[in-house]
């Protein structure tokens, strides 16, 4: 608490009061559709005084009295200039029209890279995500993020992200401020985020601002669109495996309320159903599909009060069934068997923005997040006898798990003067964890129903934070603060005070050096022994036996802009404690065992360097990102206590991304990626087990040290072409391209086996060859 008191005192001492100064505040929006412009810049022309809009498009700028000329800008929009006589506090909203001649795709829309004090942070615009070629033509937010330095994929084609040596559970993924626990469709090959419903994606890999907490490795903050409050509009697409449709518009003539609703569904099951029926005598034997549904309503009561309601529901469903019968004369038997697998997220949020005065903005948010997973098998026999009597046998086996969260949080933005941007707030969350419930039900006489509940647990989590983005002088700027969190579970209370600081020093107008230090705490774990984000991965809380994860990370780097090219280089070091893994031989399938008895804890380190060069403007845009890194794990009960490479320790990771806009109607995009092969454990040798002989003869396999083998390097080229045709009431476009253009046989997994002569070999299996795609899109 002494540290918090000292921090508050420093903030109070730093505040500067202007004599005869007044505040200009308001919202900045897109003139065409009313969407809030997040990160738009407002500057006093001729001076360095200015600010940027927050997550809701709100700004506040305090300046000395007198004539003031403001310049408002946002990349991709026309600059607006307005001169006012500042002799009182003024509310001033800006609606920026789109740039009339803009033909480039931009990567970020915030201040130049050397100006911001924040390290390891980037905004990825949705238009960039939609423009890049992807697997089967399905634009995917998380796969685009994998192309950035410091962020890598897991296995071939999957949407999981591993940031600076961390695991998938160490990413705080927020959709409109609500945590999303499982972000994978189709066993990880697509993410749950529909780009047509998204407005902004912000990624933080290190130097975390104090307002974020609860995870160790990254924050992926995704904001949904607010809905067009000017006119009714829509967009959609038809692809190889799914179709999408988005509708948005104003509600009422006053245009104070707007809505957006967006849906996506695969139709793999619909396309394959006729084939399955034809090959199974008309019986529908199974299928698989997933869907997403996003919606949002926002209402403006006044310039001081706005209300937002948003929701998301998505689900994956796989199913199958079979039927057969036979008659042996004495009885006729009809057997039916079915199985199913399903998982999904349901989230909701209600947010109220309130402007107390021109310098103080608040956001009150209530959220709900529900993740569930269920797998079942059902069997039924109907036995008919010659005397017209029947005997029925039924059996149901199922397993389900999930997480429920209810949260309430209050955030404040306080902007007393241009030199300070202060944020502070509090939050509380009620968690309910169901790590695994196994059920067995039968109607057979004498049998008893069985239910195995693997430690259903409730827990409470809260945090409070304060941070200040402080321009000390024209060259030196800092973002510093603290995040305090607590976690109560099974009468055990954990807490953590996490200081954060990021510094920037301008050597010249276009060159800066930066440094950051952050500590983090995480009170939940993900139990997994897969590499593709299976729904059998279980979310579990810290308990009195399993401690929370903690980490600290330090980074230093430099940033420079040269004639439209932005260069950045960062070096980082991260330590992680109280990581958990399954013990040797344990897994999700040990159903009768408490998960706490199946895990062991250890430590991890990650360090390396990241380089990024990006071009934001012109017909050719894109970036080159390179990462050199080392990531290790140490567990006392694994690998004989020796340090070993993490599964996703990747020494070299290179991405080249480019988009060339030949004209407003035609563009070409491509990506090329290269990565060191994943680490894995393979058997060293086998020898006969002398304890067995004859029919029960077996071998003993010796594996050696963990992850001491490397798969072959991964590399792939994707290319996409887009033709866009303006229409009277919108645009139409065709996109075509190919994933893995030169048909690289990248390794997906390796296993040992025997050839036809009985000799043992290792066999590599690849997943995706060259896969062409075509997609039709429209806007109106």
C-alpha cells in the first residue's frame, strides 16, 4: 500500500494547472457511418500540444485562453482544421469524411511509432486483415496477428497465438471488454472473430499499461462496430466453406440509436449431406458446422451519456449416428447409436459512458462470459421377440466442462492538461469453473447412474489500477502506473501488486529510444496436451494447492521513421513462474482423477529480439517482421528436472507481407512465412521387455530428453487477387488466390511405425497442400 500511496503522490505533484485555460472536449466519428474513430489525433496547430481519442472516440484538450486552431486527423480520412475563440469550456464534435483519393492500406491509425511511449503495441486495421490471402478465403484476425514479430502460430493452419514464449492461456483476448475463453472454430483452424463485425484490433505484447491484467503474455483488445447511425447498409460474402451477412443502420428518425447484427455459418454439413445420404441408403449419418452471431445496439441520450449493448454467440457442433438391425429368427434387434461434440462461447456486455465534466470521462461495464464443452455417446437397443414383447436397453455417456464469469468494472479517463492522460478504475469478477463432469446413465435393471464431478469451483477476482501517460518535456514521455489484483478461492486469498512503466526519449523528431518494465499475475490455468486448441483443453483456477502464474518482462528498443517507412527493433527478457503441465502419462482422459493430482508446476524463460519495418502509404504497403528468440521450461518432475525447449521455441521467425493497389478496382496481396521447426520428443530406441514372452511379447521404448528433436523448417507462400467493381448502390468484388502456392509439405506431426519389411521408421504427416480459393463479396 505504501507503493500505491507514493504513486498517487507522484501523480498529484506532477499535475500542472494552466492560468486562464479552458477545455475543448467531444467525440470524433466517421462522417459516413457514425463509427467512433479510436486513436484519432487532435493537435493545436503550431504547437506540440494535443491528444488522441479513447476507446469510445472521446477526447479532451485543455489549452490557454485565446484564439486556437485545431487540426483533427485520422489515417485514411480528410484532415479537418477549425479555428475557435477559447474563452470558456467548449463541447466540439468532429465528423471526418473519408479520404477521397486514398488508395493505400494502413497498418495503424495512431500516432507515429516514435512518438508513443508504449512499446510492443500495434493496431491492426480490419481492412488490412480482409485484404490478406488466407486459408480457404476465410479472413481471420488471429492468423493475421501471427504475421507480426513476437507472435507465432502453433501448428499448421491453426489460429492459436503464442506471444513471446507464452502459452495460449496467457493471452487476454477481449471482445468489447469481455474475456473470450476459447477462440477456435474447427479445432483451431479458424478463429471465432468475424472481421465484418469488428472495428478495431489492438495488440499489446509487453510494457503493459496498468489498466490491463490477469494474463502474462499479451492483450488482444477487439472492439465491435457500433452500427451505422446515418443510413441502413450491409455487407456479406460467399466463400468455399462459409457465408457471412452483416446489417446495420439507425433506429428511429432522430438517429440517436443504431444497431449492427452480423452472422456467419459454415455449410460443410449441408454440402456433404446428399453424398452421405446417397452412400448410406438415405440415412443422415452425421456432419459438422460452426456459426457466429454478433450484435450491438448503442443509444446516445446526450453528449454526456451513451449506452451500449453487445453480445456474441458462437458454437461448433459435430455429430454422427448409425443404425443397423438383424433378425436371427428368435429375436429381431434394432440398434441405434449416436455421438456428438460441441463447444462454444456466449458473451454479453452493457456499457454506460458518462462525461462528468470536460476533463473526466467514465465507462461502467457489466459483462457475462460463458464457455462450454460437451461430448456424448448414446446407444439404444430394441429387442423384439416372437411373442410381440420388447426389451429396450439405453445407455448415455457424456462429459462436459465450462467457465462462467460475471463481472462489473468502472473505468475513468481524466485529462487535466495535455501533458497528462490519467486512467484509473476498479473491477470485480465472479468465476465458476467446471473442469470436468463425467456422467453415465443407463436404464438397465440393477445398474446405477454414475457422475464424476472434477472439483467444481467458484472464485472471486478483483483489481484496481492507476496509470498516467505523462509528457515530462518535449523529448521525454512516460507511461507509469500500478495494477493491484486479488483472488479468493476455497478460503485461500492470493494478491499481487504489479508496477508498470514505459519510457520514451526523442533523440530527434523521427528517432526515439524506448524501455519498459511490467509485472503480471494470472489466476487461471489452461490444462492442455494438444497443439491445436482442442475443446478438451480445460480451464482451471488457482487453488490452495496450485498457485497463480506470475511473470516479469523488461524490454528496450528504438523506433524511427524514414520517408514513410517505420523501423522498430526491440529486445526483451521474460520470466514466468508457477506454470503447470500434465505429469508424465497424465491427460484429460484420466476421468476419475482430480485435475490437481495430474499436474506439476515449473518455470519458464523467454528472451530475444524483434525487428519490424512497415510501409503504411502508397500503392505498395505491408511489413517485414523478424523474430530471434529462445524459450525454455523447467519442471522438477519432468525431463529429470533438466531445462528443455518449449514446444513452440522457435529460433527464427520471418514474415513478409505486401499489398499492391494497382487501381481502385484491382489489388494483389501476398504473404511469405518462414519458421524454425517445432520442438518435439521422439523415441531414441526400443528394446525387448525381458519380462514378457510368447503371445505377450512387447518392447520398451526409451525417449530420452524432452523436446530434443526439431521438425523440418516451416515455410509457405500465399497469394490473393481482388477485383472490386463499384455499383450504383455499393460495391461488388471477387477474390481468388491460393494457400501454400508452391505446395510445401510442411510437417504437422511425426510418428514412428513399421514398413512392409518390419523395419521401424519415422513418418512425417503434412496437412495442407496447395489450396485455391474463391470468394464473392458485396456491400450496399
